[in-house]
C-alpha cells in the first residue's frame, strides 16, 4: 500500500530532472501560497529535520512532508502530477514552465487503518 503516488506525466518530468541534477528529494512544507505545493530539490539542497515525515518514494525520489502539514493530510492519499504554469518557488521544474501539484482523495477505511493505526 502506498500513501503517495505519481502520474506518468510527472514521472517523465522527474526522470528529466534526475538526468540533469542527480539525486533528488520531494518536500511539501505547508507554508502559505506555493509553499504548500510539492517541490523537488537536489538531495543535498534540502535540509530535513525531525519535523519532516517520510511518506514514501515516487520514481526513486523520497517524498517528505512537514509534520504540521501532515496533520492536515494524514487521512488522504496523494498523487503528484504536473500542470503548466510557473509556481512561485525554487523547485527544479519551474524553468520547464511546469509546476508539481497534488491530487488527493480520502483514504479508504483499510488504508486509513494501515497508515493511521489507532493507539490503544
């Protein structure tokens, strides 16, 4: 079971970015405006700390979300996609005239039990 997936269109962009930049990392911070959009960086350009939660890998790239943002999204399944247009961030896809976006849906009961087990 996966919490985060990626569309074929977005996979192509990620592969293109990996060819140019090497190891990458996705991060969704939860800031305002485009700060809540998924952004992709060269692996060594992104500082992670205990407030960042690993949600899985997409196309060989780890995806992290800030803990505060995760509290809003923990009951959703995420799919990374791209759309035309320039985001207001430092994400690597911006020079391509694209930006990453998230499509979300509520987790099924089975998925929610798996990803968010109830503490007894």
